[in-house]
């Protein structure tokens, strides 16, 4: 399965919006991020700007494949 790197946070936001996903941070961590529907008590919904900052700070990128989004090393 080929993974394509999303070009920017705007593309990530558009794909996530179609799936009902929001940017999230793992509660009680400083940099654990993932996508959420906002219903998981272990995750805190954060702004897309904050999400993008975490990606850059940790050298991560969002990749897409067959409708899936995955956070991986850039």
C-alpha cells in the first residue's frame, strides 16, 4: 500500500473534516498527538495550528493512503 505525504496542514484538515476527525493530544503528555473524533477521554482536542507545531517540532508528517491518515516520521 503506497503512502503519500500530505502537502500541508490544510490538506490534512480537509481530509480529517470529511472523516469527522479533529486534531488531538494524548492527555497528560506534552507531545503525543493523534486524530480523534472528540469522544475519547484519553485525548484532548487541540487546534490544527498546535497540531502542526507538534508535527514540525517532532519531525513528523501526515501521510494518506486509501482514505487513511497516518502520522509518521517525515
